[in-house]
């Protein structure tokens, strides 16, 4: 198929999509009364806020803000369903706590390695006495600690908490996931050790040797078993959209990983194509679905209002599933790959605007008139910003796929900034917010120091803003310098130095925010702090059940 045929097919597909959109308007696709969006609430619970991360005074203010918005006051929620939800939370609590603890440990490892690598870009002679501290190794350690440590442990821990709630069934087979998580973390320790020793497979995102990858595959399979068991034994007929996202993320990951790590399966140019097929898809088909599932669950739960359009959320899911599979090819523009492959990737990258718009419109309309809730809800603050960053990173990625823009940004710091906008600005912010919601539910304790939640938010958001702006500016200037044949290559290096220092400063604020988060997590887990004896909703429900 030639380029003209590909573009013509894309035009026809876009035209058909437009007709479907018009039809959806006429048939009530955006009908706010969709019952499918209400399944996350117990009968009588709509209109009642739920924000375990906030102090009691802030919870009252949050409820007042929602009542003022005119959503209508909640009636008495069904006590039996609330008790079932508490039992579902309790069934997953030890496993979720273990996964969150691992996630935070890897977040600190990745933060230290990332800041070290950042400083080395403008101070190359710093910490060069040990081979494992050289830029090539420490930067790779940072990437793998994030990609296989922080993000999957946090995302899967959230899934283990949310799935039993949505299926109204206690988590079944949690012991398999415990063993799987142990295997997974053991594999990551071995993998980072091999990278530090200079032993790796030489492919970005796939540096850990395939022999260790076998342990990842075994651990991932065991982690997925409880979710399958719980799904099979569910007590609900309707599967909320978050279940779709989380279930498919657990299906897509093993396909991606096994195909990418199969030894001897890919060679030469095919291997390069596979590398970016995996690198892009692990973000878009694993981390992104877990984060989107969290947005669609926690955002309406916090404000006590179903999402504006349930059918629009399903459109976003199928749009992601249909359009994302080949977008990684735009990283090979200019490489020795077939032109049709790059063109298809460019077209699919632009079509990704469809599912992105679906989430953006849904999030905005759900929060419309209720933006004041961001002031009182730590969970909503992180998740709301994360949702905005999903829109920004996706639109930026679509534009980067255009050959005219790619000519400037490719092989520069601009691409690195874009990658962090997606995996940190979107995914990590959403995971932070979800963890703030989940922890009081699984420990039966309130967060002891609400001021530390605010400190965490402002440190990471302010630090990341400085990080992203500095690196984006550096990349754009770097690209323009490399395209100017009259300028020596070193000009493209020198022009970035002030901005690389800004990147390190922003990264230092982010690391400080992570330390605050980790210390607060430990204080909650160990029962330190002035609010440790105040009952969370989880404890109240169990107490009522025991009395009854």
C-alpha cells in the first residue's frame, strides 16, 4: 500500500468517525443520565463526597462546595453495599500496601539516579570514579527503576484496590499476586544490578537481559491471576469502564513484553522498529490505561457525581485501543524503514486526538461548576492536573509525529521532556492522587500531616514545570542549531547548558517532593502523627458491621 492509499484511508476513516459523532449527538451519546456511570456508587450515595486524604474540616468544605454546585444532597446510602465495599477493601489491603511500599522504594531509587544523570549533563566530571555511576549506566538505571519499579507497582496496586470495589467481590487469590510481586521485584533488583555491571541487551526500555525477563514474565502472570479470579466471580453484571482499562492493560503488557524480549526473534532494522513499538506501547497500552482507569474511578468518587458521559468514556477506550498500536513508528522518521510505516504512524498519532478529546471533554464537563473542589481535595488536585497533562502530552505527541516538527525535535532534549510529560506529568500525578485516596482505606488511619500533602503537590508540580520548560526550550534550540549547517556541532551542546541546569534544579525540587511523600507514607503506616487515632471511614464501617 502506497502513501496516497494510506492517507486516503485515513481520510475515509475520519469522515466515517465524523458521521458517527453526529449520530451520537442525535441518539444521546452525551446523555448525562447514563446509568452505566452510576455503578461505582451505592444506592443513595450520589451527591456524597468521598475524600479520605483530606482532614475532617476540608472534607466538610468539600461537601459544602459540591452541595453549592447544585448536585442535590445524597440520601442515606445502602449500608449493606458499604459493608461489602469495606470487605473488598480489607481483602486487598495487605497486597496493596506491599505493592505501594515497593513502588515508593523504587521511586526514591529512580529519583536519585535521575537527578545524578541530570547533573552529569552539565557537570560531566562529577562522580566518575565508579563505572556504574557513569551517565550511560545511571541514566539507564533511572529509566528501568521507573518503568519496571515505580509505575507498575503503583499502578497494579491501585488496580488491586479498585477491581474488587467495582466487581463488588473480595479479591480472590491474593497470595498469587504476593508471590508474583516478590518475583517481579527480585527480577528488577537483578536487572538493575546487571545494568550497573555493564551487562544489558542494548535496547532502550529493554535493557534488562532476557534471562532476567523470564522472571518478570512469571511474576506478571502471577500478579494477574487474582484479577482474573475476581472477574470470573464478580457479583455485578455491568463492567464499569475502569475495569475495561485495567483488564486490557494486564492483557496488553504480556503481549508486548514477550514479543519484544523473545531472544533472536528480531534482527537489524526490524529490531529497531520493534524497539519503538514496545517503548511507545508500554506507555500507551499499559501505564496509560491504568492511569485513565484511576481517573474515571477516583474523580467521580471524590465529588460524588457520575462522569458526564459514560458512552464517551467507552469511545475513549476503543479509540485508544484502535489508534495507539503503531504510533511508535514516528520515532523512526528518517531511518531505513518503509515510508508507509512512518506515514501510518503519523496518521495514527494524529487520530489519537479522538480518545484524548473524549477524556478531556468528559473530565471538564464532569467538573464543570465544581472546580472549587480542587481546593479541598488532595486526590482531585493530583488527578485533575494529571488529566490535563494527559491532554497536553498527547497533543504534543501528535504534533511531534509531523515530519516538519520532527525534523527539529528528533534526537534532542525536546523528546525527553515530552516523555516525562506523559509518564510523570500524567501517569505519576494520577498515581500520587490515587495513592492518597487508597492508603487511609487500607490502613484505617488518616494521613497525619495534611500540610505535607500540599508540600508534596507544590514541590513536584513546581519542580516539574521548571524541568519541563527548561528541557523543552533546550531541545528546541538544540534542534535548530543542529539544522544550521553553518554552525559547529558544539554550538548545539553549548546552547543547552543553562537550560540543563534549570532541569537539574527542577529535578531537585521533584526529588524533595518524593522524599516528603515517602516520609509521610511511613508516618501513616507506622501510626505517627497527631491524627493517627482518628477513625477513617474504613474503620467506622467495620465497627458498625461488628456491632450489627
